[in-house]
C-alpha cells in the first residue's frame, strides 16, 4: 500500500503524494499500451512493430555474411525480412552486404513510408520494400529469411517455409521457435539490454 503521507516536493513549494504520482504514471502507461494496440490492430493487422535487439542483429548479420560467402551462381543472394517495420534491420543488412539483395515485407503503410524515406536518405540501392502480407508472398527465390514475429504466427509460418523454401535456405527467428515440425540447428544466446530478447533460432531447409 502507498503511504499518502509521503510527498514529493518541487521547486516553488508544490507537493504531490507518492500515491497520486504513481497512479498518474500508471494511467499514462495504460493509455500508451491502448494506443499501441490500436495502432497495431488498425495498421498492422494486430501485429506490433518490435525492433530486434542490436546485439542480436549483429549476430544474425554475421551468419548472413558467412552464408553469402558460400553463395555461388548467377542469381543475387537474396535475404527476405518477414515484417521489416521501419527498415532498421534491413538497412543494417544492406550496409553489411552491399552485393546482396534485401527484400523487406511490410503491410503498415506508415512503416513503409519511414523505411523508404531512410532508404533514400542513406542511398541504399540493394533494398526493396514490398507492401504485402508476408503469408501471401512466395519465398522460393530466398537464400535466407529473417524474422521476429509473434508466437501466434509460428505454426503457420513454419508450414509456409516448409512448402516454399528451396533446400539449404537459411532461416533465423528471433525469440520464438518455428512450428510445423521445424527443429533448430542452433539456439544462440545473446547478451542484450532487452529483457524479452535473449535468444534466436537458426534453421536450414532440408
């Protein structure tokens, strides 16, 4: 219980109780969560944009660079980001692998505006953003797929990847494990400042 006799003093002599302060902070947090959920529901079909932790992005990019080094053939090495948001991760990948082709799939018009704006600002010519639901986008040409989705999508996504990916395609999934019988080749633990992001899963299409 809060002690209403405890006060915070401010310049000018005004005071507020600890209970009043905490109640108002909680009220603003609750409002923010409601607005965030409303944004996700209206613009993203219920899927929030959550950025991947920097340390995890760095580790995944290292895997992609190693995969690119083994690539051969006339077709460009193609990496697909399933739900690219405002393009932060795709920009990191594009800078690290300037000869690769990066495709970001995103249904939020607002996020795509930001992503394309940053693409032009940083003059990244090896990224293409596609305004499309990733479940309707065929992945047969991908050499690697990266994702950070919700746990509720992992079963359907696992089935889609089984049906569409060519053998040998690399897949990484931040935090959540793929469904439909996928077993990770590796589960990599990473120290991050994000309490909900500590591991990512690495797969390869058989």
